[in-house]
RNA sequence: GGCCCCGUAGCUCAACGGAUAGAGCGUCCCCCUCCUAAGGGGAAGGUUGCAGGUUCAAGUCCUGCCGGGGUCGCCA
């Protein structure tokens, strides 16, 4: 048995998906009960139930689920919370799923569920396989996730790595939550930086021909351009030598850019990231797309010729007023208007980016997500303003900023300098830590918090390494499955999902089942907030609960998964373990991490 | 100076506006004739930077401060 988890169905219907989430099931029950109360005059009509929630209680002693309905509705209904809660409790008790409903605290209604619910949940996980937890939040709508978008001027470094991992995990999460996801990379191949790349590569070309390269100030000094120079020699011989820039710049630029992109694509592949679409900035030039996007804004009276005020409080030395073409981004929430043209009439970086986002809007996406490095924070408001204007407010743009990664080795921080060419590349990181570890570790932090990445710690095999800890839980499940098979117990998913689970009644086992019940809810919360790190934290908690149950078997042999000579009982317990494995595999798949079957 | 992000246990960090703010590390005490102890249980540790406000309810939302980081018109 492996992590090859059968998918229950190729396509689950909307109704089936809804039934997978125990919390939304019970919320539906609460809402239905509230509506009944309205119909029978126990509650006034016209109440808004949107704020009514059903969630896990902080303390398990409070029950299995809690609803805030009475507290939320007390004021608009002009009633005592207690009165609402009592009436609601009485109605809920009529449902066979509800075993208890107690009013507590400031008006919480704590619910206890019929124990068979948890047994049914375990069965449900095994029946649905990796589809368990799949949500329909996106309802098939189209979302574009743009990420990485590293300049094609060199290999990807650690900062890009985090953005790549985050974007990829977010894309997988949104797909799991029912969105139609497109992953996209925007190649910044249209600006001055690719000319610098060309000139830098040209020096390496001269070097390849036996001349002394002149890596002047402002050029890229990195060794990674040496192969580019050699490839140029291969292709052009010495025909570009001693020619003016006007003869070779374009060709060398295209050549070098293509080589860099090939390298970047390879880096992404090493990391397990695949893009659906690569868009090119350069390709926007000369097509009229930029002009058309600007014209669209101009028609809305959002483009004008004007002079910007100097930054408040900190006027640059060389500040001089100049007339520029400006985008009235302040009309859509920005602080100041932003230039789209330089004084020589050429476009600023912003202009093609406006056109690019216009293009995404025109392609019919229902939502856009951009993933930027934290140093682009100042760019967020103007980009949102542009998309808001170009889509008439129809298409929401969420921009996630990825904070920087601090590298450590033996407790010592790594110093990186792009100018000195001594930066740590994605390849360095993946070669040392492995793609799975790199991905998991980079997802155990919120995107907007800085991340420490310690090469020694991430490879440590102990519980303060979350990657290992989660993998170990899965390996333990597989160990149980192996032992059971050796003992002649059938443990395939079909058998386990048909097993009699009535024996799963111990409080320690129910706790684990409850954790499994939270998975669909967790997926929805994570997807709604575009926060894949929640998946990593959930998996850690699930692993912790499982390790706990495992160790209870040391003291109480009746809690071991394999019960000698009792096939049926063993199968029930193993079903629970296998359900844990299914959810771990499912969660790791969202993070893009390969599950480990066995620790060696 | 403007804008953005961050500030939670000694350290590293969680917490969809919900109840007594949770984990790991570190410290201290326990648990392997038994499915992988690479694990588990327990103890100690907090005025969630400060001060107001909104709310039935604030670490979370709003305002103002303090501290750290990022960023700020012809770089992308």
C-alpha cells in the first residue's frame, strides 16, 4: 500500500462535495432550524444569518462543535441570547446527529454529536480518498496566479524560490477548492535589464574567444554567463567581434534571454513547479496592446499630462518638476498618481504591466492573484488601481507579498550579494535540502513574515523539524499496514472502508477522527484567504494527534492498531490510521511534497 | 516625512472577530520485555509593544503613538 490514494470519483457533484464537510452540514442544520423558528414566530422575520458560524470549540471539553447563533442574533432579534439558544437547542436535539446541545459562556451553543458520526467520517475519508476535503469554493471560476516572474537575467535565487513554492502551493490549493487555475509567469524581457544582460554576455563571448572580458560597473559579473559566452561563440564564431553594439545587441539579447529562461524553467522543474503560461513583456511592444490599454484608461479620463509633487518630507537632491504622462491611480485608491511614460516618451515599467493585466482581464479571469517580492510593496496600490479601472471593478486582484528568506548554516547567516555574484541559487538550496524539504519549510510561515532557512535544521530528523514529523506519521501508518498484511489481515482501502467501525469508540481514537473532520473546513479557510501555510500547520497538528494515539498504545494495548487474532477489530483501528494517511497525502499533495512511505 | 509589512512565552512561530491566547525549541520531571522512542505524557513560562475606540465578544477591526524592516518621479 502506498500513498497512491484512489480518487473516489473523477468528478464529485456539488451536493456530494457539500456532504463532505461535517461543519457545513451542521451549519446547514442550524440554519434550517433557525428558519423553522422564524416560520413559527419564535424569531422575527428578516434576520441575516450570514454571521452564524459553526466551528470547533477551542476546548474539547465544550463539545464537538459550537455555534454563535444566539449571540449574533440577540441584538437584531431584540431577544435574550439565552432564549434563542434554548429554543434552538430544543430543535437541534430532534436531529439524530445531535447528541447534546448545551448553552454555555456568553451564549455559545455547544453541540455534541452522535458518536457514530465519527465512525462514518472515517469511512467517508476512505471512500472518497484524495477527494475528501475537496471544496467547491471556486465553483469552477477562473483564477490566474502569476508568480515567480523573475527577471531573465540570471538563475533563480532563494527569494525567488520562496515565491515559486508559495505560488505553486496556492495554485494547488485553489484547484482543490474548486477554482479553475492558470499558473502564469511574466517574463520581464522588455526593459533595460536585458540590455545589460546582453552586454554582460557579450563580454563573456569575448572571453570565450580568448580576450580579456571587461565586466564594467553595472554589468552582471556572475559566472553563470560564461556558458552563454561560449554558446555565442559556438553560434556566431568571431563574427560579432569588434562590431558596434547596434550590430549585435538585439541578437545577443534574445539569445541570452532565451538561455536564461531555459535555465529558469529547469530550476522550476527541479523544484516541482510547472507553469501553464509564460507571458512576455517584450511581446507587448509593437503590438499596440500597451497603447490600447493606455487609451482605454484615457477614455475613462484616467490619463493626463501633469507634474508630480516631490515625495513629502524627503525631496531628492536632483528633484526637478517635469511634465509626464500620468495614470490617475488616486481615483482607484492609490496615494499619488503614477507615471506611465518617461520624459523621453518611452514607457515606464508600469505601462506594459498595465497592458499585461489588461490582457489577463480580457482573457476572462474572474480573479487575479499576483505574487511579488516584498520589495515591490510600493507597487501594490497602483496595480490594484489599474485592474480596478480596467475591469470596472469586476475582477478582484489580490497581491501577496513574499518576505525575504534569511539563510543560515551552522547558525551563521549566509551573506549574499548579487553584485558580487555570490548569491545562493535555487539550485544550491534544492541540491542541499531537497525539493520536498525546501517546499515544506518555506510553507511553514505566513507569506508576509520573514523566514529563516537553516540548512542544518531542515535536514534534522526530529520533531522540531515539521517536515520530518509529518512524514514520520505517514511512515508509521504504512508500517502498520505492512505488519497487518504480514499477519494476514486484509487492509486494502476497499476492505477497510467496508469494515465495521463500531469499535472505534475510545476517546483517543475519536479525537483523531475529529481532527480529520476539520480538514475540509481547513481547506476552505486556507483557500478563501490565499494562505497555503495553514495546510502545513494543519498537517503538523494531525501528525501530532496521530503520534499521540500511537503512544497511547504503549500504555493501553487495546489502543494498538493491530490486535492479535482479532481481524475485524484490527481493521477498524487500521481504517482510522489509513484515513490519517489519506489526509496527510492529500495535504502534502497541495504543498507539492512527496509523502515518505518508510523512514530509513 | 508618505505608504506597506511586522511586533504574541527566554527563542522560533500559530490562532476564519469567539470561550481559560496555543505549538516546537530551551529548562525541569516521567514513559521503551509491546505496531519505528526519529516518539509520547506532564511542569514551569503571557498585561499579545503602548494608549484610546468599535463590538455581546478584540492578538485579530479603527485612530494615534513607540520599535524593526521594506519602499518612495525617466530600475524592473
